[in-house]
C-alpha cells in the first residue's frame, strides 16, 4: 500500500491533481500509457474549470461497460438527465479529497443526476475497498486498459486524474473540472446542466 501511495505522491507536486501531460501525438500513445499504468505522464494540476456553451458541444458521449458491482452502464439511458463522470483511482490523494463531496452530491441529486466513476488504474478489490471507505454507492467502471479514456478524446481532452465531467441532458460534455472538484463549483455546474435551455 505504501508503494501505491508513493506512485501518486511522487509525480504530484501540488495537492489538487495528478495531471496527464498533454501528449496527443497519436491516440495510441494515450491507450498505451493507460495500459502501462506507470505514472510517467502525470504532473500537478490546478483544479481549473471549463464550461462549454450548448452551441459548441460535441456529440453525446457514448459509453457501454459493466461496473465493478455488475451494473450495466449504457450512456443511452442518460438522455433526459444530467450525468457526472468522475475519473479516479484509489491511491491518488486528490481523488480521496473529493470523494466525500461526490458522495454528498450523488445523494442530494439522487433520481435527478446519474453519477458514474471511471477508474483508470485499480483492480476490483482495490476499487471496492476505496468505495467502502468513503461510502460510495454509485457505480464505477474499470478502465485500466484505457478504452474509455481513449474514446473520450473525441469529446474533450482528459488531462488529469481526477477529472470530472458534467454532461447535459442530451449526454454532451457541458463542463470539465481538472483536479479535485469543489462542492460548490460542481453543484453549480450540475444545476446549470439540469435547468439550461438546449
């Protein structure tokens, strides 16, 4: 466990995020990095927020996967509600910092907003231990091979872990938070996604 913790601490020079370097020479390099899981392209982040107006959003996000708990995840079912996608892994300190607020918001918006975790590194046992520690009840998908991360490059660059995406009621990326999310910020982004005219 100590080695796992050091894998996050060493490349993270600031407390709020473990950033991926902006390495987009080709899409295969991103998938390769995710498969290797060696942290070599992680740098410190700043928790920055970017919002995308309705007219500048890409096509709806498409994800089909099975969560650690066996739940079928299909983005087609998200249409009509806002969705929060959180990219995380257990040994990343900022992921642990933001976990309690994600739990609180998922409870507050239960039935109105879908929360989905995308785990970029951990096997089932490690991920589920993290979920038990923080009382996370929404599903998480394993993406250690990088398939979802690779697919997401057509919608928005994933430059950090954690990254949190807020999808609008059509399933399009409306906002991105790079680094640990603040509750008030994420809540405001969710409220906008729920009420904006599309």
